[in-house]
C-alpha cells in the first residue's frame, strides 16, 4: 500500500510556513495589504521562479537557457520553495515586528 505521508523535503517548507502564513495573514487582517502584496509578487517572480527553474532542470532542459541549470529534479523544486518561504516569511515577520502596520488608517 502506498504511503500517504509527505516527502521529507516538505518538512522545512511546513515548518517555515508557520512564520510565512500567519505573518502575512496578520498583516492583511490589520489592514496592511499593500506591503505584503508588494513583497509576494516580486519575490515570487524574481526569486522563486528562476531559482526553481535552475535547481529543477538539468543542463539543456527547461524553458530558459540563460539561467544556470543544476538538475536536482523535485528536490531542487522543494529547495527553491523552502528558500522562497524562508525569505518571504522573514520579510513579513520583520514588517510585523516593526509595528509600521499600526500606523495605517483604515
């Protein structure tokens, strides 16, 4: 019978998601929607997508050939996701701890 457990590569993503998710949701709930959106969009497209492509595809594969390609497959995709969540979670947590969201007029 196949196992339904998540791969061990998902563990860091799950642990780091505890910082990323609540920080972003708390900021949005407090009315700070511009900064989280301004962070998510560029970090997604300028960090996660190129990094995932580079780590996932082997040389000569993939869609973009000007990026380095290391060919780690699914493990590379998970590593890119972990880095993305870590970077975004840190930025959102710092935004929360700065208290700048408390000065927003709703």
